C-alpha cells in the first residue's frame, strides 16, 4: 500500500483524474479541427467578396403638412397645437385612406376648439392635399421612407366672439342662510363676477369655478364642493350666461392641537403659537390662520420644518389641528461672509442655543466685523406664554469709525415682547452709554462718556401682501421712550421715532389682460397696457425732547445716510457738524423716499428683473427749525432672487455733487 507524506498525499487523486480526462480532450480537439479549418478558409474566401451595405432607416419625417389660415398668429398657433389631426403627422404607417377619414372629422374638431375660445359660429373649411385619393403609402420602401401625402389647408373664419353676459352663484347648505357667512358669500360672488363683460373662454370659465370653490373651502367649509355648473350659450345673441351652484355642507370648527415630533422642546410652545394665530378650540375653520400658524412656528427658531393642517377625515364638526415638526438642534453656529458699499467686507459669527440649561430660554449671540463697524451682541428670550408675551434680555457692545471719530457704545435691555396676530409690541428698560473720541482733539479736549436709562414702548404693524416681495400694503413702526441722563448732569428726556412704508401697485383693473388662447386670464390684475409696476413711499421721523444742556448719549440721537436711508451719500454722512469738523448725530430727524419699481421683462406681470427710479431726502438737526433736507436721485436694477431682492443703485447726491454706488440685499421692515 502506497502512502504520501505531507502535501503529496493529495497529489495522487489529481493525477488519476487527469489520466482519465486526457483521451477525451484529445478526441474533442481532433473533431473540432476540421470545422475550424473550414471556417477559417471560408472567412478568407469571403474577405475577397465585397459585402452589401446594411439597410438603414431614414429618420421619421412628417407624413403631411398643415397650413392654418386664420386671423391672428395666436389663434393659428392654438389650432396647430391642439387639432386632432396634428397627432398623426409623424405616423410612418399612416395611409391615404386613414388620412381621408381624419379630414372628415377635422371640421368638427376645429369648431370644438374655437368654442373653447368663445367662437360659437365659425366658418371652417378643410381642404385635403391635391391627389390624396391616388396617393399610396409606400411603407415597404425602407431606404427613402414613406412619401409625403401633401399639405392640408384649414381655412377658419372664427366669427364674432361670445361675451359673458352674467355670472350667477347660488349656494346650498349652511352658507346659504348663515348670517356669519354673508361676507364670504359676497366675496365668492364678487370674484366670480369679474369675468362678466369679457369674451367667453373655457379657460376663464374653469378658472372662475376653481376660484369660487377655493374661496368656499378656505373658510368655515373645508368639505364644500361644486354641486353644479352650467354655461348657457346664446349663439344668436353671442352671449353666455354662467351659473355656479356650491354646496358648503356643514360648518367646521377647530379642535384641539395635536403636536407630532416634539422631543427636544416642549410641545406647549407649538400649541401656544397655534392658538396665538387665532386657532382656538371652537373657532371657525380658516385656512389663512393655519398658514399663519405654520409661519409663526417656523420663525420661532426651534424647528427646521413645520407642517400645520386640519384633519378633515373625522366624522364630526370639530377638526383637530395637526402640527408635524422636525426640530432644530439645541445649538447651532453659523459663519457668514458678506459685504456692502457702506461698510465693505463683512464677517459674522452667530451662535444659537435654543434651550439654555437651567432656564430654558433661547439665546442668540453674534459677533460681526466690518471695515468701519464692529458689533458683539447677545439676545435672550423666554418661551411665549398663553398671551404670546415672552421675556427678553440683551446686551450689546459696538464700535463705529467715522472719518476721524470713533464711537464706542454699550447697551443693556430687559423687558417683554409680544408677536401678535396683527401687531408686535414691546416694553423694555434700556441702559445706554456712549463715548466719542476724535483723533483731531487732544486728550484734554475729549468729551466724557454719556449715559442714560429709559423706559420704552415699541409697536409695529405689517400689512404687506408678501413679506419677501411686497407688491401692496403698508408697515408702521412707532417707538416711544422717556428717561434720565446719568452721570454729573441728570436731566429728563423723551424720545420718539416712527417709520412708515407703503406700496401702491400702479395701473387699473379696467379690463383683463389680452388672453392667450387656451389659458385663463388673471382678471384681478391690471392689463398689459396699464401694468407699470408699483410705487414705494418711505417716511421716517424722530425727535429727542430735552434741555439743550442734557448729555444725551449719541446712540439715543439720530444720524442718517447710506444704502437703506438716503442714497447718494455715505453711511452716516448726514448729521450735525461737530466742533472738530466731523459729522455727528442730532436730536431731530426727517427722511423721505419715493421709489418707482417697474418690470424690465414680461411687463404684464412681476418679473425677476426690475428697474428702479428713486428720489431720497434726509435731514438731521438739533432744532426742528433747522431741518434742511439734502437730496439724492438715481436709478438701479433689482433682481428678485430666491433669498430676497438684490438691488444695485447708482445715486447722485445733489449736495455733494458726486455719484455713489449702493448695494442692498433683502427686504426688511
């Protein structure tokens, strides 16, 4: 018996298998050799014979053309785009007989299309291609493709357009008799009636029905529906009488708030913000308030995403308010890089702590470095209570450089603030200290630091249609304060400051814009002929009332000039001359600005690119009778970017007689 030591013991099975398989492999190779030789010889022989080229298909072309003869390019394009026969132009297998069948149906199809535009008595003539009855579709010709069947001629006289004589809206359900729904009924009827007197179009009719239903379900009746609609067309008188019937169903009321996704922060915060938007248990369903609640929660800073809606799948008349949240992290650091024409490059560092240990307040601390200004601040706020009030506390250190003057200031603030449904209010105590140093004066001639303490009230109302790109509306902010100066001379003073900004859209709703065939008109905006953009008027004023000898800190006084105030002048260039020749703040302020914002492209609607013409004026003085405004005029370009308006202005200061470029980003009030 043989034995194999180590690895050799596994060799003998391999040798045995190889000896058995070797004869089979040899036979297979011999059998394959003749065939392989024959194939090689055949390939050599075929190499001398030229190969026939492969058959290629020509790209599919139009089997026929369509020539629409109708008044107006827009009408021709509309018919060419929507005619039923148009869908078969690229069909390679289309035969003449099938095209004949399509042309028989074409006049009826064209009349249906014209009816959607208000033409109910048109004359339509469809002329087939010459010799169509003898044409043959050569589908077997794969080299040249099917032959063209010719050109179809469509002659159209649309006839008179039908006018909308009246729009009637009737109601079924609770809304028909409920006294509290009277205003809602009137709004629905008014908006639906905007198309009365206009040429009838199916697109306008569909838009009117959709708008009526949308306004119905936006308030009180989220389960409302369109029960019936009818367009009664009088083709002889060329008039259309339109009827809409809305079924409101039962009125729905808001129920309890259900918060989902609250883990890091107390769900009570979101519940309170919902109720502060007016969605209290038992209140009427209101889509606008739901959207306002969503905005408030998102702006609180505690959440990365928010979705607020009413759960309408319930059987009762009370709808739970569902709040779905995705929370922000407890702490966040943001580094920002920017710049402005006033202060040059800007570097900022911001830290947010959404729940300070021990007290649960939210703290936002910021460090900002610019060419002429440096700022360090921290602002703390508590969770809002049931009335929307939250406690606030803050501190600020600032340093401003103006030519040869450096102003160092400190500020402390503590109080309460409320973000209401329509108004924002604040009460707070404030301590100010400011020290002004001039490099032109000796150390002995420098002024001492001035400080004061004051009690203040601030009130703001914003009624803009859009807080990013406003087109109409207004904003008003008023600040009132009384206080005492501190230090060697203690005297009382009062301070007031007010800002007003309003937007007026230009043009009139004399008629709707010229319609695009097949598309609804926006009957709520001016026509293309009268769309001239909007006017923006900004007025600002302030006064500090005190004895002439009262040492008011500079941070409580007023100064102006720059990108956001009076263009054509540098930052803080408009003020009261100091003894050393530099410019300082004064006790009275007046600023006015009128701006015309008009679209550059798509003049019939608001476009991303706009041109701006403006005139700004501002004055600062220590006495009201000494206010003498200086003026700046100019023009600019605004781009409405996703983050807000980006504006580049070229302004001319009439007082200094020089041009200045201003760059401004975003809309704030």
